[in-house]
């Protein structure tokens, strides 16, 4: 399988690319950019996990990865 990433900045081009992919019978996913609110919520969630102690150090990660 090959994955192509196409950056489109207008609806007209988006519709045209989707039409071509549909005509070719190809499967595709549409990823929407993360909003500022979603980004900030993710940061808050990560900070909360750190405050709870739910993290490992870089050295711990290296030790864990060496077992893979």
C-alpha cells in the first residue's frame, strides 16, 4: 500500500480530487486540521497526566525500547 498526502487549500480543488479518487475506485481519508481549542485541550490533558505522575523518563524509555 502507498500513502499519498495532498494539501488542498480550497473546496473546489478538494471536490475535484475526491471525484478523481472516487472515479478510480480508490479509498481515501480526509483529515481536518486540529483546531486551537483541540490543541489546547490535548496540552491540558497531557499536563494533567504529568501532574498525576503518569510518565516515564527518557532513560526509562530507552531501557524499555531495548527489550523490543
